[in-house]
C-alpha cells in the first residue's frame, strides 16, 4: 500500500535513499526513521484531524530537513538548500507551481523562531515536528549522534534542550489536543534537563 498516494510513496522512497547514502552516520542510522517519518506520520494524522491538505503536509515533512543529508545543519543554508531540493524534486514529479509554493511555505516557518506559520499546513508541520521531538528518543540520542562531537560541552547542550522544549511545547504546537498528548514527556524532559 502506498503512503498517501503513488507519487508521495515514490518521493518517500527517494528521500529514504538520500538519507541512506549520507556521509553522516547519524543521518544514515537514525534520522529518517527516527525523525523524518515520525513527522510525516504525525503530520498525516493531525492534517486529517484538522482538515489540512495531507499531501502538502506529508511532502513538507519529508523535505523539511533534507539538506542535513549533505551535512548542512545550520540556517540559512539548511533552509535554502532544503527548499531548493523540494522544488527540484516536486517539479520532476509534475507538481504545479502553486502546490510547490504551499509546501515551501509550510517548511519556511516550521521552526517558529522569527516567524510563525501562515497556513494551516504550516501549523500542522510545526506541530508534527514538535510532537516527533517529544514522542521519540530525539533529545536523548542527539548528544550521542552529533551534538557533543561538535561542542563537547554538556552544559551547553542542556541549556539548548531547555530552550528548545519550551519553544516546541508552547510555540510550535498549535492545537491543544496535541499539546496534551506530549505534556507528560515535556514535563519529564524538563525534570531531567533541569537536574
Ligand atoms: Fe524536524
């Protein structure tokens, strides 16, 4: 059975292959299954629930971090390269310019840093991204995967996590029902990282 429809299923397989070929071990070993597909699945669930466009949300989920495959981990390059790949692949699959723009819009604001999502699909992507952080081993596996290699500073990692879980919980989740779903995990992480 295909995921959403045949086109999305093929794109999903392409994206999975790109992650599998990454030079970054953590991308190959964990990120596609442990993060990207969780965002896609929660995105699908929330989109169906709130009446957003499932195809747009799932495509945005598949592409939202894609430049990490090429070890590009910081904005603005991460965002620019991810949007560039989104456009290239979607054109190749025959999507219209307006569909491509809807996916780009959702990806563009999903981190809720300076700007907030402008569309329902963007709100769903942001919600699903935050849910995937809480409802997986995300915050526990990151230091193992890469973070400590880069900084070698656990105190810095802890304060980054503390800021991120507040933004994820209060800013990125747009629907109270889904905030309630991750509340226990949010409280638990807060306890662990405040200790
Ligand atoms: Fe993400």
